[in-house]
């Protein structure tokens, strides 16, 4: 029964994760632990498997639509992969309650900051690292090619390490933190940051999911329906996202951040 019930929930999670570049873990983990009574380590492992499915389901479509900045993703993955492995090593010794509360408050603060920002960010000056590595690029919008620069590459890379740690500990894909780093620090356009985050989260999750699998935390009866639903939802989201306005994506992102923050705080307090 639990497998059948998880399928539609996972489809919704995949749809949200695909559009917002979150990975679906912010929906899957709370549902599994709070409503199905699944032990947290099994929920985290299933979420990481689903994150790989989300990335696989949406990345190809976003690449086809020229929204993903592959060079930027490869650079930032250096930080996230090392962070994911660090998070897995810490997961067995750290209590997650304080982390849930801390990052829940951090998400609420970040959501308020994004709410105050009315327009999609644009970097006026290209960072020297971006110049040397050719990270600045372009994306299609309203039938035109929009060129963009990148700012604060070192700060973004540093932020990705902590995003990877959270992914390894909490199994949420850390898409929220990747999006915030690209959106706020590097001034990446929202559609590009969402697509690039989708491309990255699968690699980040794979870095720690393999370790969870070897530890015996991946349960097929939980991970299988979640992964199938996520793939379906991610495919649907990838079809819809290029047609959405950047302001609409930003508003939806803020709502999801507040929901995720509330769930984190409640989980930490309990």
C-alpha cells in the first residue's frame, strides 16, 4: 500500500523539483517521515535516489532548450561533491535537530530577501574567473537570445561545498542552496540557475547515495516508487518550465522555500 500511495506524491515532488531545481527532496523526506513513519535514514536514502532520477529526467530537456550552463555546473560540482561526501561522514555522528532549525531559519531569511528583489538579477561586469573559463553564456527568452555575465565565482564555489554537506546529511538535494548561491552571489538568471541546478543535483546526490547504499539504507520498496514518480514529474516539469515567466518561477521558489523552512523547523523541534 505504501508503494502505491508514494507514486502520486512523488510525481508532484518531481514536478516541483524539476521547475525549481530543488530535486524533490524537500517534499519527499517530510512526507515519508511525518506521514508514513519511515525512519529518517531510509527516507534520506530514498530521497537521494529520487534526486538522481529528477536530474536525469529533466537535464536532457533543459540542455536541449539551451538553458543549462554546463561549464558553470562542472566547476561548481567540485565543491558540491566534496561537500556531499563530508555530509555523509558527518551524518552518523551529528544530531540533525539543530541543523533543521538553523537552516529552516536561514531559508526564511533568504526567502524574504528574494521577495524584496523585484527583477531577475543580472551581473553587469563579468568576473575574471568567468572570463578565463568562458562561463558567461546566453539563453533564449521570448524568441531572443539573452547574454549574461557571472559575478563572485569564488563565493559561489564556496557556497556549493556547504550545499553538498546539507545534501549528504538531509537528503534534500540542496537545490535550494545551489539556487540561492547562483541567484544571489553569482547573479545567474533564474531560468539558467534552475536548469543548471537540475543538472548538478544528480551528481551531488550520487556522491552520497552510493555510500548510503553500501550501508544498507536504500530500501527498494520505498526508493522504487519514489524514483518512478519523480521521473514522471520531472519530465512534466521540464516541458512546462521553459514557458514560464522568470517572476512566476521566483514567486513559486519563495513559496517552496517557506514550506521547506517550516517543515525543517517542525522536524527539528520534534
